[in-house]
């Protein structure tokens, strides 16, 4: 019998309670459930807490809500706080605007391998389609059915292969895609020991590549990556990014250049556990 891999989902959110509800419902209807979800809340209002509390009573796993006051975009800080609370040995990261397909957790767990982190994919939905998805559509799989999505505002393109590829097609596309298997905040997973050794996320960083920088430190430490772009899939719900500022990206880019140039494996501005 295969040993159970204790898995925590760390889910970041900020003031998108309707989207967060859909995402949590997606995790509650996985073919293989996580052991817990730790919600990393970067300063949302009480509406987000109300949604979490309403879903907690009937949840098949614990929903843990970690909150900090709103002080601008401080995702890296709340993610590190969430990492202090996880009980899993294997951690899946995603965002509160990304509904997971029902095989999402199973796919991450099946591909988990010592010495690697996993890089999954996402499929962007337009606002009309995002708003059309109900709890029932998540439970019955409509949210990932290309025909249903097309009937609710989605234009079909070659990118829909992320939703339609199966079996050997997924493996072939994962192999052929020119996209790098990077650490993406909306869909990545790794071993807690590797993340702790890297000291988690660099808390100087705000929006723009702040997730990838952790992956770059893991690479520097000899950790490799696996491409799951077409097999571990989430649909991304549309919303505004009012917190995005060009200065944030410039600052983050300088930090990432330093990480690569100096081959840093840890940050002095992250977790001290």
C-alpha cells in the first residue's frame, strides 16, 4: 500500500470572496482531497471571512484562515505566515481566483518526487464566463467543459488544449511546450523541507515575479522542476488588478537578477522558522 502523502494547499486571496468561494468548492470536490487548505489572506474585508466560515462547517478537510492587515500588496508576507501553519509535508500553492479541475490535487500528489518541484498550468476565462460558473457547474465539471464554456462567452482557440488534452496528449504537450517549468504562484507544488531551506518567500518583493524568485532559489540549490502545464490545470477567473504598480515590478526584477547572478539558495528576508 502506498504511504499517504500529507498535503496542504496554500491559497492566497485578496478581496475576491465570490471567486474564493468557487475555488474552495473546487477543492472540496476533488477526486483526492487535500489534508487541509490554509488561506493566506492579504488584508481582505470581513466578507471573505464570512465566505470561509460558511464553507467550513461542511468542509471535508480543515479550512484555516490566516489574515493580515491591508498594507498594499504583501503576498509574500502572508504566504510565509501561512507556511508557519501548514501540517503537510507536501505543499500545493494556488490563488483564490483559480478553480482547480477535479484531478488537480491527485495529479500533484502522483507527480511529487524528491528533488523536484512541480509547475502546473492555468486557463484564463473572460469575465462573462467567470460570472456564469455556479457551484453546481464546478461539482459536475461544466467549469472545465469546453462546449459549456463556449456557450457562456469563451472563444475557442488553440489554448483550449489545456482543457481538452487527455492521457498521452497531456504528456506530449507537457514535453513539447516552449514554456519553462517555473514556480508559478497560481499552480506550483513542492516539499516543505525544500521551501523552508530556501527560507520561503522574499518579503521585500511585491507584485511581479515574486513567486518565481522562490523557484529560482530552488534551482540554485539543485532542485529540478517538472512540467505539468497540461495535466495539473486550473481555470483563472477574470478580475481587475488595481494593486499593480510598475515600480513593484522594477524592484522585483532587481532582486531576481541578484538571485540569479549570485546563485542564492536562501533569502535573508524570508522565513526564519
